[in-house]
C-alpha cells in the first residue's frame, strides 16, 4: 500500500479543526451504538468486533478507505448487530426506511418531515 | 410548475437508514431521543484533546502524578474527571530521548475518547492503519516528524481492551513552566504520537 496518508503538515494542522461529525446522520449513528451498548444490548467488545468486520469486508472488496467512509461501516455494523441480536427485524427496517423516504418526498420544502406523512401516503 | 419543485429533496440512503433504525428503537423504548442528543453534544462540544493535554501537562510538572499515570493510567486519568466509554482500560506510554511511541488501531479505530475525543479522519483510514505498523518512520516523516536513527519507534495497537495515550517529551526551554502554561503545547497529534509537543517558538 503506497498511498500516502493525506497528512502533509498543512493538512494535519487544518484537520485538527475538522468537525467531529461530517454530517448529522453520522452523529445519530454514533450515538445510537454508544447508547445501546451502555444500556447493555450488546457489549463494547461485540461492537468493536462488528465494526472491525465491516472495515475488513471493505478492505476485501478493495473499497478505498480514507477514513471518510468510516460512519458508513459504523452504520452497517449497527444494523447487522441489531438483526443478529434480534433487536430489530429486517422487514421492519426496510418498511420504515421506505416510509421515511416517502415522508421526505411528500413534505413541502421547509416543513418539518414527519413519519406519519410517509405512513399516510402508504395507506392511500 | 409541478409539485416536485416544492418538495423536500430526498435524503441519502444512509440518512434514511439511520432515521429508520432510530425511530424503531425509540418506539420499542430502547433509546431516548433526548439522551442521544445529550451524548452528541458531549462528544461535539465537551470531550476532546484539551482533556488529554491537561493529563500530559500535569504529568510534566508533578512527578507523583506521572508515577501514578505509569502505574495505573485509568485511575490517574479518572482522578481528573475524564472517564467514560473507551477510557476504561488506559495505558500511558512515555516518550524518551531514545523511544518514540506511536498509537494505531489496526482493526477499527479504538481511541481513548475521554482524553482525546473522537479520532480524526486520517486515524480511521486504511493507509494509516496499515502503514503505521509496517513503516512508522515514513509515516512520522509525512507528519513532519523526523527522528534520529538512534530513536526506537514503538507502535501500540489499540483494542477494545486497551487504549494508549502517548506522553510526549516536555519541550525544551519550558523548565519551571506551570501546567496551565504547558497545556497549549500539547497537541492531539503529539498524544497519538505522530508529532512531538510544540515548542515555545512554534505555538
């Protein structure tokens, strides 16, 4: 692996000012895993094993991994662990994701997005 | 003008997935949205490398604290109020004129959150994970850290069981400084081990 770590002196200095989370969903995914573990739904060791497995999978598939995709792995690890532990069901996750998608698509711009909008759409 | 012009742009797949997981977990009573917000606020605003800088500066001025840190880092760090997830099993590794320590997590990104906050993007990248172990000297040079040939580099691989904090060498020309004066010289990168602490001339 010859690619340099994007760490010229300048990048290093500027990176210390980088925001903790690049996007709000990363913060939400982060908080969910930490909270669920704190509440005993899985141990921290189970969590790091699940996360390491996702990162290793990406490596096997030769995905470029420069650290900016980290929370994608985090989220996949969380979903798999929730399914593995039978905390959530894959059908429910799929249905709920679609409901949220519809809620976004049918909410006028500037209005708060509410899940009920997506559910109503589904019924209609 | 079609209705579409007024509708909210659909978010990305990952955003929808997070919303789906969170709303299902909230409905099941497994998470409290307010607790999630509180946790995010903590990591965005209150936990960060300034905590670690306090630990390091204290060790520089207080030999008893430094001895405690070497013996039982978890307890010594907790005595300053820095506890929590990923800080349960801490080990402090001390740089000397002949030993330079470097921390990595080769499997994921274990990192001592209570003292350093969440890791920078490069720490989580595949090139850093691989090259810090295989070729640490070159990695250090990329950070502008040149070490003499007589300095041994020790690489520590963090795990969920053990997380490392580098105790950098106290910079030259700071003898007699107080902990408060020394703290700004302690950077995040110096506590990961990719750089040295700042000197009084380059702050």
